[in-house]
């Protein structure tokens, strides 16, 4: 994933803190005065990853300050919750922090952008962060893509994962299915066929390419079945009413068009529907 998008958020606000620390107030805050962001889009913090970060902090210290904002007599994390949690694991009493006065929406924007661009964030968490950013700031997909410096197709593919049933989203979160698997599965509308494909992936360790091929066959089969159904419907209505009929649509919604080619056929239609001809 392109990390440059982060520059439009955290880095744009702070600049390179190492180079410009003389222009920023970096203070050491007591960890007991700091609270996580209640709107933190990230829900899962990998314990193994946190332990590794804790070891690094124990050895090297906290190399980059967290970003916080004052809320009452405490401080709320805007960016850097992993560093905060790892510091707690190590038993640190204080942590370097940059304090910025930020409005709720500014803080949320920065938190969402930081999370979207984390390498260790799973695709579902990325998708949720994108969705929240889209909803909170009423952005189109194009505007959202520009805001986080991703392509429109990347944004669309991630958001599409949220259309999957929750249990499949959890499989992606757990790493049992990839984002590529999820993107392909999202194109399958029939819940029974969808579940069969999921089980095949899990039981046979199918690749994304293999599942794409299976999904294509399913969709082609569904289209043929629907075409056969619509054709049967057209034929049945035409025979019943003795009027040419056309059917378009899907199993959920569509159109039935009745055609007449002369005045007699029009009169027949009006009679069928008990409509008086004035």
C-alpha cells in the first residue's frame, strides 16, 4: 500500500519531528494521564506484535512521540496507541508526546488516516476505517481515495469487503481468507453458493485465481438460469394473454412489457385489465 497518503495526515500536521523538533513542543507525559481514543477505528491489537514493539522500546526507548490532544484534565491519543500500549507493557511511567489542540473531527480524521496506512492493519479494519471516514466527512469514493492517497479501485475493493457476511469478515480478520478471496466472494450473491466457496477455500487451500475461476462459472450459470426463467416467463405470458411480452430484470425486481402492434391488440389489453376505452 502506498504510504505517501500518510503525509496528507500526520506528517502534514507534524512534519518530520526529528528534523523540526526545535519547532515542536515534545513533552514527557505520565501514562496514567493518557486515555485511548474511544473512536479508535482499530479494534484488534496483535499481542505478539505488541510484545515485539515492547522489546524494542525496552531496548531503544520510544523513538517517536505519540500525538495527543487535551480533553479536560487528561490527554486523548490521536496517533500512536500501539506505542502507548507497548510502553505500558514495559512498565514505563512516562512517554514522549506532542500535544495539539484538535477538534473532534480533526482528531478523527488523523486517527483514521493513520490506521488506514498501517502495514499491520488487516483488510477489514482498513475497510471499516475507510467507511467511517467516508460517512463522517460525507465523501464520495473519488474524494475518499484522494484523501488517503489510494487509487479508487483500492478503496472500492476494500469497501466491498464490508458487504460480506460478518462470519466471513471475521475469517479475513483472522487471516484465514485473504482480501483477494474476500473481493471475489463479495461478487457471489447466493448465500448457499457463497458458503460452499468459503468452505472450499478453507478445506482445499484454494488460491485467489482458483476461486476467481469458480466464481466466474457460478455467475455464468446463474445468468443462464435467469435467462431461461425470463424466457419461460415471456413465453407463458404471451400464450396466456395472446399478446407479445418481454421480461427484463432479476429474481428480485424487473419489468414485464406488454406490446401491441395494432388497435385490436390494444383493445384486447384494455379488456384484460378491465380498463374502459373512452
